């Protein structure tokens, strides 16, 4: 069975106090992320009115935790989406910040892989991000070409 975006927790938007705490936490964790380790990292927790516990986590999960804290410190909302999650056309359009009809047009042009479930289209998050990265590269290339052309024409850019 496919994993849908709705199967995962909702977006978390940090409060001002959480953003301050996240900033301090991400600064303190950053030094551990930058160090190359061969063993998993261990975190110690002291829940209120409970004994201390130690949890081992993979270094990659630790880096992800630090990135989440960094984004929260900036006041950004955070959502974890597995790369194998399937999105509806509306969810995909929202992620790209485009209209759903525009997204459907891109699907029908075979610019983004998708599958149909009955009459509904489903897009893998991974495929959507590959499309977005390609569009971003094309956009930057076009901007570089325009800037170079403006330089050649002495337009002051």
C-alpha cells in the first residue's frame, strides 16, 4: 500500500519561545554534527519525575534533528515527508507554490512522473523534488544568461 502524505504528522510551526530554544539547541548540537564519528551518538533524557534514559541514534538522524532545530530557530514551519510518500495534485501544487491546473498540465506533459489511482493522480515526493530541482537549475541558468547579455549590451547590470 502506498504511503500518503496524510499518513504523517502535520506541520509544526514554532512559537517564539520554541524558536529561541531551538536556536540554542541547534548551536549546541552543531559541534557534534560536524565531527565525523564511527559510532552512533547517544542522547540522555531526564523526563520530569522519571529516571534518566539513554538513547542511541544514527548520525544521519542526528543531522536531521539539527536541521529541524535550525529551521525552527528561523521561525520556519517544519514537516517531515518521506521521499516515498505519495502526494495528491493539490499537495504537490502547494509544495511547488503553483496552481493545481498548472501542475496537472506538467503531469500530462510527462514532466513529472505520476500514477493514477482510479481517476486521481498520485506523485511521489521524490519525483516532485527532482522536478523542482531541475526547474530551479533552469531558472538560474536563464538568469545567468540574461545577466551576461545585459553586461554585453552595457545595460549596467
